[in-house]
C-alpha cells in the first residue's frame, strides 16, 4: 500500500527554503506557499532559531530572517552537509507556490513575483 502526498523535504526544510529565497517574506505568505498553517510556520521558525539555523532581525514592524549558511545539518546522515549547500541545491529549481485550485505546486513566472 502506498501513501500519497509525501515529499522528500519536511516542513522545516520548506520554511528554510522560503526564508532563504525571500528574507522579508511574511510568515502568512510562507504558510500559503507551503500549504500549512501560519501557526505551524511560527513553530518551525522558533525551532530553526533555537537550532541557530536562522536569526530574526526586527526592521520597523517587520522581521527579516537570515539563514546561517555555515550551520551543519543535525542528523548523522547529513552531518557533513551545511545549510548553505542545501539552500544552493534548492535554488537550482524554479520558484514554486501553492495554488488555490490545486494542491500541486506550480511554477511562478518571474513577473508574478515582483
């Protein structure tokens, strides 16, 4: 029996990629892009901050997130991989977003993200 809907990356990985792509992204935008709740994104951001993978800087009323590229992955199977290596790999793909019409990710055209 197969389970449908699984992905290779966890939601933590998805949040990390979103914040690396756009450090000024609102957490509600991250949630919409990934397809999870804003509260889940808030918890994941807290986890990533606690693990020193990202840092949050307050700029006026907004937050800016900085990915610490030098941090190594925590699991022994990926311990040799740095966060920056992962981000570089993830950025080799077209930018994606969730659509309301479909649970599948669809490519975003460059003019859509400006």
